[in-house]
C-alpha cells in the first residue's frame, strides 16, 4: 500500500505545524471531529454554528492540510 506508507512517514511535529496554519474555528472543527469523535450535528450545537458551516470549514481545513502534505 504505497498510499498508506507515504502518509505514515509524516512526523507528528510536521503535522502539528500544518494544523497551526488553520483558523481557530477550523482547528476546533478538525479536533472535535477527528480527535474527540463528535458528529457534525454535535459540533454544530457545541460551537453554535450551522452544520453547513461545519462542513465548509472542515473541507477548507482538510484542503489546506492536503496541500501541505502534497508538497513533501
């Protein structure tokens, strides 16, 4: 699985540097979804923003992280 091996090589501190490039809201959303395991509906209630705003911010954040990873 070359895809998995490629991403496995990313160091944690390198990944952290990518996260710091996100806005505060994008950080909250990415951490809420992928670290704490909240659903989009749960995060929507917690952050008091619409589910659509959660999805838009999530996609923007993931796009930023992917661009950084692709530059490796």
